[in-house]
C-alpha cells in the first residue's frame, strides 16, 4: 500500500488512527503541516517520541486559524499546559475534535472549554461579554453587550445560578442546527 | 527471571504451575519485588508525581502505568468490578511478565503516564479515579497474599465468561476511544493498556475444546479489522477535489461550498450510472453484437451517407453517431449474442430499470441521513445563545470573508436587540405585506411570460419545419433550445431583483427563490415536452405517411401498411411478382438501401442528448461572459469610468447558489428521462460534470466575491434532496409509461418484434429458468396476491408513521421536563 514513510512506527500510526478521526494519509499530511510551521524545530523522525512543542505564535499564524477570533482560546484549550504551545499530539487532537467526523457531544465539551475564558468550569457573564466583543470586534455599545449577555443567561441557564455550567451549555448547544457545521475546521 | 516462558499467555502458565513449585518459587521473586513496589504506591497517586526522574525501578514504573490503565478502563465500564478485580490481578501479573521484555515502550509510556497525570487533574474524573485506585489497592493487598493459590487453580466457566465480558468491554473502549474528551497522551496510553489486555486474554479465552478454533477466529477478526481500516483509508483517498472545496469553503463560506459538495455527490451517482450503461449495455453490443453495416438498423441509409461523417452532422448526433451503440436503435433484438450467450435485450431492460431503482435508493438514503443530522427542528427558545455560540464559521480562512462575517454578525445582533427592545409598528406590517404581494404578482407575471414565449417559439419552429429547414440558418434551427436556455439564465436574475422588495431573512429569501425557479423550470420542461412531441410529429408527417401520435395510440393498421409496403419493395426485387409464401433464396441487398420504419426511441434519445449538450454550452458561455468578462470589464475599465464600477453597477458578481443547484437538478432529470433511449447520456453527463467542476471552481475563485450577508447553508440540503426526489419521480414516469404501454418500434432496438417492452422478462423466464420458476412467478404476479401485499405495505407505513409521531411526542415531553 505504499507505506514507505519513516516518520512514525506502524504502531504509532495505528494508535493515532484509533485515537483520532483521521486516516493514515491525513495523519501524515497533518504531521507535514505541523512541521512546516517550524522545520528546524520539528524532526523528521518521530519514532522515539521527541518532546517538541511549538509556540502559540506559530500555531496562531496558520491560515485555518489566523482569521478566527477564538484562535488563542482554541490553542490554550488543546495545549498541554494551557498556554497555547502545542505538541504534535495536541495538534492532532485539536484538528480531530474540530473535524467533520467528531460527534456533537465531543464538540460541545470542547466548545464549552473554549468559551470559558477564565477556566473556572462555568461560562459567567464576563466570559460572555468577552465572546460578544470578539465576535463583533467591539462594535456594540456596552448596554447592548450587557443586554445580549443577560438574554443568553436567561435562555440557557437551567439551574438558575447566573452562569452556564457544562450541562446547561450542552443542553443548549446540542439542539442548535448550525453547531456541527460551524464548529468545524477542514484541514 | 522465569517470565520469558510465560509470554504466550496463561494457558501455558497453568500447565507450568501444575508442573511444580519451582516455577512458583521463581515467580515469587518478582512478585515480592512488585509487592514492595505496590507498598510504596499505596501511599497515593500524588507522591508519584514527585519522582520526576526516569531512574525508578522498572517494576514500579510499569506497575503504576498498569494501575492507571485499569483505572481508565474502570471509568469506561459500569459493571461491578469486585469479582473482576481478582481476575485483573492475575492479568496484571501475567502481562507484567510480558512487559519486562519490551523496555523502551514502557519507558516511553512512563513519560506519557507522568503527563497524563497532569491531564487527569483537569478532568472531573479525578475523584472517581482515586476511589477506583483505592479499591484496587485494597484488592491488591489481599490479592498479593493469595496470588500463589489463585494462579494454580484452573479457570472455571464462570470466570471465563467474566473474562470474556471484560475483553469485550476493552474492545468497545478501543472502538470508541476517539470519542472520549481526553488529552491525546491519555488516550494513547489507555489504548495501549486495553490492547495489551485484549491480546493477553484472547489467548486465555481459547481454552479447552474450541481453543484452536477460537484463536483462528480471533486472528481472522484482527485481519478483518485491519482490512476494514485499510479500506476506509483507501476510500477517503479516493474522494476527489477535497482541497479545491476546502479552498472555496474558506473564501466563500459553507453555503457556496455546499453547492460544490452537491456537485461532487451527483458526479458519484453519474459515475455509477455510467458504469452500468457502459459496462452492461454498450460494451457487450460493441464487442459481441453484429458489426456496423451488417443489418439495416445498424447502417446509415443510402440517402444520408454523403453527409454522415460531417462534423455538423456528428455534432447534431445524426449520421454515424446515430447508427452506433450510443442510441437505442442500433441494438439488435437477438435473444443472446456472442459465445458468452449474453442476453442483450434483458440486459438493456434491467439496466434501465436498475438505474432508476438505484437512483431512488441513493436519494432516499441521503435524505434519511440528512434528516438524522438535523436534530431539533425550528426552535426559537435559544435565539441569542445560538447567535453567540454558533454564528462564527470556523471554516473561514480568508480576511475578506472574515470581515464580511464580522459585519454580518454585528448586524444580526443589532437586529435581534432591536426586536427585543421594541415591538413592531402597525404601518410596517401593512407596507411589508403589500410589497410581498406585489413581488409575488410580478413573479407570476414572469412565469406566465416565459411560458408564453416558449409556446410562441415552438409554434414558429413548427412553421419552419413545414417550410423546409434548409432555408433557415442556425438560429432558426436551434431556436427552441436556445430560448429555453436563455430563459433559464435570465429569469432567476429577475426573481432575485423582485425578491429585494420582500425584505426576508436571507435563508427564507433563498427558499422563495428556489421555489420560484423550480416553478419556472417545471413550466419550461412541460412546454418543452409538448413541443418535442409536436416536433417529432411534424418530422414524421413530413417524411413518412403516419404520425407519432398515431403510433402512441397504438394504431396498428398504419404500421401494417408500412410493413406491407416493405414486403412489396422486397418482392420487387424478385421482378414484380408478389409471392404468397416466398421460398426463393434471399437476394443480397446492401443494408443501406433497405427502407426503414420510424425509430421514435432514437429520435427521443437524440433530442435529450441535444438538449443536454446545448445546456452545457450555455452554462459555459454564461460563466465566461457573465462572470469572467464582467470581472475583466469592472477591473480594467474602472480607471476610466465616471462612477466606481466595483461598488456600484455592475460590480463583481456573487456566486448564484440557487440557480446553479437547480440547474444541476434539472440537468439530472434530463439524464434520468433520456438514458433509457440513449445509453450514452450518463457518459456525456459524467464528462459534463467533470469539466463543470473545474471550470466553476476556477470561475468562483477568479471572478466572484463573497456574499454580502454570509449565511449558513444548513438545512437547505434536504430541500435540494426533496426536489431531486421529485424530479426523479417525474422523470421516470415517461420511461415507465413507454415500457408498459407503448409498443416498441418494429425494426429497431433490442425490443423490436415484441408487443410490449416488458415481455422480455416473460421470455427470459420461459427460456432460461426451470419451469416451476415460471409457475411461481405467474402465481406471484396474480392480482389476488399483489393487492394484499400493497395493503400490507400501506398498513406498515401507517404503523411506522404512528410510532414515529409517538416518539416525537415523548421527546417533547422529556424536553419540557428538563426545563
């Protein structure tokens, strides 16, 4: 089948295929995308699992991410230490969750993490305000922003604690018709 | 260490334990070492994190990893772990002996294990894991003491069943691992653990009687899974144009890309149809049937021979193109052909029916899949939440599109805020309503106008035909086709302008647009069919002494007159006598000179092929002129023009999704209608779609700009599918009608000589199947059996509908309870 690659062992490739939604060819293609960000840092031989991490600036400059207002949060959620610097494993994980094949609940889980700016496992009013401002590039007045955030909490907060927990968020997002098609990056 | 021998699994081990205690003694040494390591570990997970260096003892490291793997396994399974833990202890020990052989893998795993710990801290499964670990530690304490005895006992049936259950759980975990919200490192180590466990115990389970067979079954399952994975990889690699679509998606958003995905899907269907018609109809006839020139139906008539090879004739699909495998009329009605005894008429019939059946099946299946994905339905209870969390399209990878998207999101929020803050004023409603009624009235006028224009043009073409087509140029000859294509080009733009009066949300406006264009195309199609019938009528009247309408009504008398004329002509070769029963040897006549009966199937096929070709040409020319030349004009003449061409009129064009999608659907309708009469149609369509893909991808990237209001294509997908299904149904009606009710032409095509086309089935049953089969079929086609069957199907549809309604209601109830 033309598998003459020397980057990964066959076992590693099989393990990646079991842990992500990608095929063998896609994993190799993703590896080359990862490597292209910093060819001098990323070795061509991954069979001994080198501990290579790429800084956030390189990840955020990828064409798929550079226009996304949430790219910093995405990188932080999927990175090892929460600082946006990603290893190859994190990289594969990120694109696997954002791919077409990932199921709704898996995407909902990570979407919640992305929109939770202060990492306190709740989407509170300040998180919502940051989200709206990122979406509209600060073009709404503070009263409008406040109104939008209040409406969102009113609609989605099921346990009435003034903020959205994971369960509230999942309950609301699972029904959204556009969620699967917008929370999707093709690479 | 005596563990090397035990690598093959516990089956070997039990034999060895039976041998004596020296093995036990040998094992005691590693066990005590491990017990010591376990003792250290018992103090808690947290301590292990402090050992940052990699110089810990091999047993300790492996042991911690094994425990963590099992912890993860525990999370996956909800069954009672208590009795299983004793099993797991054994499993641990046995697999540890295995582990000692692979040093570096374990070494790397420990590295992962460390990081995985940190990952675990983030997940909320930590509490559960600590509890599970504690339980395991206790078990190990008790287990370590009694290990020596439990290993020497034979495994009972009950324990075997439990082991099997665990193996199944592990397998399920491996299969669903990619759906778990864990970090990659954790997933990789859990995978490793589970795989080793399964490997170890697949061997163990094969004890006693069926051992060899079980091992064989396991190996075959593994090979089958590997094959499946390779096949999936291969299938994904086969999907064409993925990169192109991705580029378009990032520039123009997912609504424009959905058109190209639809195009690619249609291409797949057409490839299958092409495979069927080419492989089972055209190739056998070309290889095994009688060659060109051997029969009258396969030869160009003497009168047309002079112009048969001209490009103009070939472009028109007459001449040599007409008398070839491309059209219905070429095929001979011999029951079997060639040394393979290939049943040509049966194959032709089954391919025709099979194409229609396949198309129905695939369209319905795609609709069902899409309906599944849609989920909720029209819910307005989360308006603002959905705007906030699902409006940004993560596929956007282009700054211009991103700018448009930001602007559109801002506008959408502002609109929603305004709606929330004040109620609508009275005057607005009346004005909007009046404008919408006006818009609908204008749309109706356009539809009526287009219908009348087609009628007018058709009548003119009938006049031309009467006066002789040689007197007129290209325009008059192709007037009907060109006018239809032009109407299809300009009316949608007109509808677009009208819809700006209506002021709907873009998704609703798209639906109205699609509906109106659908009505336009449908009206054009019906007018065209009437025109077609009339035109053939006219040609027939002009050339031959009877009409197609008469044929359609089954006027056998006229056909018999033609047959009589032909026998007279034959007889004239015998110098004027009309023999009652001819026994003279047949005189060799060149097939080109034999007079022919009319072949209406080929004529119909030709018309469809011409229509498809002219439609293709019109689309390409529209793209080149409408999009490309316009873009060139705007770009280069902007410097020397009074007003800004790029912002005012005409500016760059936007990609017209609705027009293109409907064009594609109607084109496919043509193919379905005509492929029974012209087997070459799917081939032409495959070529058309292939070039269309490249041309349109280039045109979109080069000449179009992203839409002002970038919106989602979401649920429109099922709308397209529903229209496709409707068109499919309409297209197959004519073919089915002709198969069942109209006698085929008597001297051309594979069904010539039969009274009805479907008689080929009964003929096959008679000759090729044993007699009892024919009897059974005869009973089965008895109306007394068919009617109850239909009744049963209707009842089952009603039942399924009722249950689906009740599920929906139960769903709603649950939803209410949750809120």
